[in-house]
C-alpha cells in the first residue's frame, strides 16, 4: 500500500516586507498544500490574505471576506506550483479598530528532488521506504517507475513497486523478505528507484 507521506518542510524563505516592523512568517508545504502563518498573536482581529505574482503588481484576495483570527492568522494555498515564487500580504483589522497590512512576503514553493529515503536504517524489522519524484501530484502526470531491493551481488531480491508512480512522495515498506516470501539474511542491501528522469540508490542495512 502506498500513501503520501506528510512531507512538512519548514523553509528558509525570502521575506520581502513593506516595513521593517513587519512580523515574520512560518511556512510549511505538505501534499501540494502551502500553509503560511503570520508570527505573533492577533486573537480577535479580522484578517484577509492577498496573493500576487510580484511584490509590486496586482494582489488578489484568497478569500471573499475577512476571517476572524481565533488563534494563528494563516493562509492555505493549494494553487501553487513547485519551484514558483508567490507574494502574500496580510491585511488585519484589530479589535481596537483601524487596519494594518503586513508584507508582501515572498515564498518560494520547494521543488521535491528525485530521491529515496529509508528509516529506520539500520533496520531489524519493518523498514519504511520513501520514494520522491519532482513535481506536483495534482498537476503533473505520474511516471513509470520501478523500485527494487538489490543485494551486494547486484541481484534483485525484491520488487517493491512497478507501475505509475505519483509525483511528490510515496511511502512503501519492506519486511525483509524476498519475492518468493523467504526471509533474507542480515547484511547490506540497496534500494534502487528507476524512472524516465534517471535512477537513484540508497543503502539499507538489515540486522537480525
């Protein structure tokens, strides 16, 4: 069974502020969803978030009206492309009256590299194997892929996956058994991912 692993990334981002007093932001990107949270406490304020393609161009609201801030003031944006940069502005109406704007903040959506990750490693039981392909699962076509466990002699001992692999991150597991269901011995193995974009390999150590 495969699923998208919550892939939460706290990013080192470029923040372009309209004023030096603007608060910072926290950014997370998971399963094609970008979340940007304004630092600080603004409970009781109403707020609205705008998005633009540049720091000085047109900004469009992400919601039709102001929202009451009951904890964090944040936005979620599912219309983003990996590798692209977006500019966000927070407009707040404090409970005391008036209005204040923070931003714009420049946020670059991370581009997932093609990779294989294994944990725990070394492993004595079930090993989790994370396969990552660049692109967005919502906007980019899946790729033909094969993931295999290879022993030190270069022999394939287990095919973990063969077929269309979604962009982003997919998690598989390996129980230490070969294709015929036999338990394999302790030692050094390799997880190899082959796609039209190329191949990548990660070491996997098993102990008993």
